[in-house]
C-alpha cells in the first residue's frame, strides 16, 4: 500500500490479531459475569472494571512510552493480556480472581494501545501519517468486528462460556510473540523497571491537565466532551446488556449482533466524515443521535434475531455518523496549539463514558429491567439530539 512500509504493514497485521484476541470475550463476558453475581448493578460494575483500569492508565502509559521506549511498553501490554485471560479462564467462581484478571487485562490494554499508536507514528514518514493511522483504525476496528463473532462461535460450539478466554489468551500471546521479533528495530530509551512503571502509573499529571483543559474550554467544547462521554456510555451500555437482554439468543447469535454493530460502524466512519464536511457536522450529529434513540426503542421490543441484527446494523451506522461529527466540530472550535491536550481529553472522555454505561445501566436494571436501562440510554440520546441542535447552532 502506498505510504505504508512493509514493516508497518506487518505490524498492523499482528496488531489485527491482537485486536481480535482482545475482543473475543465480548459476547460472553456479561453472561460469564452473571455466574459470579445475578445483581445487575454488580454485573455492570464487574463488566466495566477492565475498561475503568484502561481509561485510568492510558495517559500514564503514554508517558511511560516517552520514558522507556515504545517497544518495551508494547510487549509488556501484549504479555499482560493473555495472563489476565487465563486467570478469567480458570477463575471458577472466585470474585477475587475475577477482579485480579480484570485489572491485569485493563493494564495490558492500556500499555498496548498507548504504545501501538506511537509505534505506528515511529514506523511512518511524517507525510504519510494520515494513511498510517487510517491503517491503524482499519486494523483495530476490523479486529473488534471479527473478535465477537469468533468468540460467540467458540462458546456456541463448545458449550462453555470460558472457552473464548482461552482463545483470547492464545491469540494475544501469539501476537506478543510475533511482535517481539517484528519490533526489534524500534528506538531504545531508558530501562523498563518497576520503579519507572510505578512513577508513571502513580502520576496524576494527566488527570490534572485534563480537568484544567475542561475548565478552560468554552461552552460548546464542554458540551461536545459531555456528548462524547454520553455516546460511549450508550455504546458500553448496548454491548454490556445485549447478551443479558436477549436470553433466547445463543452465544453465536449474540456474537453476530456485536459483529454487525461494530462492522457497520467501521464501514460507515469514512463516508460519514465526508458527509459531515459536505452537509455540516451539526446536522449529521443531530440526525445520528435521534436515529440511534429511535432504533434502540425498536431494539428492545423484538425477540426475533433477524430483526435484532438489522437494527444493530442501523445503530452501528448511526454511531458512525455521530463520532466523526463530534471530532470535526471540536477540532474546529479548539485552536491548533491545543490539539495535543484535546486528543488526550477525547480519549479520557470516551474511556470513562464506556465505563459509566454498564454501571449506570446496572443500577437502573437493579430496580427495573435491562430493557428499561437501554431505553434510559436512548432517552439521553434523544435529549442530547435536541440540545445539540440548539447549542451548536453556530457550527
């Protein structure tokens, strides 16, 4: 591919394998968690644990890359994920092991993905960075589409909820092994020691900077960050409770639903970005929010798999419309000298939004139903649609 070196292409292929492995357990994870507790709030809390650790430590992991080098942080993250997956595989009803596994997987993902982005930049020429990160986005989104389908198939054919964790461990360990050879030529910096890891992980600098950046931002920017949080909260809610809502669907069907949702999003992002440039981001954002809200209402009403799949595809397309629109508006509003801080805060807002979805949904489902929890998310999207139409009128 023009603009992408053979070394980068191989790295992206290996990263694709890791991405598949890290998402294989998505369709069964809520049902697996249900074997530890049947209380919806605690299910949401446990499901979001790994994402919370990931969101909390992604920024310090990036700082660690600058300190000790990308390769060491990348391989550490790639090695931690299969360890966590194997602990999940053998947890056998132990909440303590579940929590340990969730923390290890979350840390592994924080290390890996923070380093992966910087590796892509290091292996690319400056004039080809756009194409390089296009390949990066294509690799992780394709992996996150295929992973749930493979995981659902593995659980369905084996009849065991734990088998996808074994598949995840094999794929991520294999990716770690291949990356240990593929990344040998990367620049080396300081030593990766426990002291270095502890100092960066314990640093609150990134959180403090993020809070400061948010306080200084204008009204429109604050609303867009809030909206990004809401969008990812809804997405986390949707993925966490789909397996628990459709109890009549087998694990393969659940995997197919998540596959369809992620694939529709991945295929729709680039065309949606072009539409945002042509017709205006505000209109497209408002339309996407409204469509997702309406589609979710229909989603919780059906128990027919084909209907659920069609609606999930359409929700994925509406999500693909929303996220590029938010990015487009916020980067226009914020000056170029703040784009670095902006990128960090976008990741933070999105990460914690994805964490908040299962927790808030679980709290609501504790005194109602999973359907009502998803409808609550849809109602927030509908209100956000109306508010965005007013608040972003100038954009």
